[in-house]
């Protein structure tokens, strides 16, 4: 097995120990009881509990487990299966879900790829999120994966160490993704399409406008070449108030709308809406395009 984790303090490789990980300079990070490792350094924390809070994490888990977004997950899995079958790398294959939340997409990816892949070429799965509540939930989906509390702005992986980075509805840092990807590596970026959540948005905003195109293509320029785009759209009928409120809690609207508007959503028992999601595949460019980019942080 190759070592791909990087010490957040001194940037040397992190090696597995019986209790967690340690680098040559003896910076050590213990695994939690649940099986994840926290690699956020206290002085780099910008708030006491960064990332999604327990309520948001549990809402997302309840909603996703009902299967409403399985088609999105299936589309992602297909895109990744194609990327990995085309990639030149014949040795160890490592995948990272950056901003993995409570682990829904990574767990389904592993299930999908378990079939039809040469068992002698296993894939190592890693999930990173800055919310420790999200990562705790993720460990419950599959303890055999590498789950880490860390920021996408300081990923605990060595340069050129991963085959694929997946980023779903989460902040993105394209220079950091390019740093950790191997020369043949790919980024799979998933974001809302123009009509995503229409139906819910019409209740929240008197005048709805389409989601803007994501800035990723512009941000990725220099480091990545666009390889494929796929759009997944389908109508969805949500039934039950808990499910509708769970969806609301997964969106930024939950925090931005006033009490009266939240009351309107809380009174709903059924909701007709659109799912509209874009999956973009980028390939890491060879050479040193890094200098062309300023900041790739994307919301
Ligand atoms: C909208 S959720 C998406 C989660 C998951 N990908 C999904 O679609 O179910 C955004 C996630 O990004 C995480 N997040 C926010 N800022 C982050 C950062 N700087 N580094 C890593 N994760 C971050 C949040 O904690 C949250 O879990
Ligand atoms: Zn160290």
C-alpha cells in the first residue's frame, strides 16, 4: 500500500499506527471511537464547530436515505466508472469525496464500483468534511473507508497522490484539488443546474430566477481541462412535511428566509419540484499551470 496522507503540521507523510496516524516528526493524530481522524489544527479553525451542524446533517441523512437523489448518485457513479476505466493508472487507485457530508454519495459509489472491477485492483475510498458531525454520521455508513475531519482548503493528502476527487454541492478549492491529484487524475464536480429545486424556490421567492452557471470552469482553467458534462433532470414529488422540511434544511434558503416564509413551507404536505443537476468531469493538465490561477475557492 502506498502512503498518501500528509501531516497537517509538517507536510510529511502520515503513517498508520495502532491508534491512528503519525509522521516522522512524531505529530500524532488518534482515531476516534467511531473510526474517523480529526486533522483540523485548532489554530486553523475559524469557528468552534465549522461546517454543517447536527440538525443539517441529520436532515440530509433522512432525506437522502429516502432515495429521492439516487438518480443523481447513479449519474455520478456512471461518470466515475467511465473516468476510472479510461485512466492510465494501473496500480493503487484512491478516490476522495471532498466535502462528503454524511457519506451518502461515497457509500453508493463504493457499492456501484464493487461490481465489475478487477478485485486485484482495489479502490481506496476517502471522505473529508470540515463538519465532525457529518463525518461521525459517515463512519456509520462504512467504517472501512478513510474518514477525516479536514478542510478542502488544506487537504491532508500528499501531492500527486489521488486518482479522483469528487465534489458534490460543496465548496471547492481547485488548486488544492490539482495539488493532490496524480498527473492522470480527474475532478468530478457536481452542482445545481438552472432549474434545481424549482417548486420550492417559487414558494420562497416571489420571482425565481435560474441558478447561475457555476464558476468552476473559469476557476479550473489552467489546472484542468474540461472532459465531459452531463445534466440530470427529473420531476420529484415530495410527500410528507418532515421530508419537505428536511430538504429545506439541506439548502442555504433555510438560513436566509424569514419566519413567515418558513411557516409557508412548514404548512406543506406535498411538493412538486424539479431536480436539475450538472456533473462536470475535468482532467488535470500536465505541466505547471498552477501559476495561472489565483484563488479557486468556489461556493
Ligand atoms: C451542501 S453540503 C453537501 C454534502 C454532501 N456532498 C452531499 O451532497 O450530501 C456541503 C458540505 O460541505 C461541508 N463544508 C463546508 N465548508 C467546508 C470546508 N471548508 N471544507 C470541507 N468541507 C466543508 C459542510 O460541512 C457540508 O457537509
Ligand atoms: Zn508532522
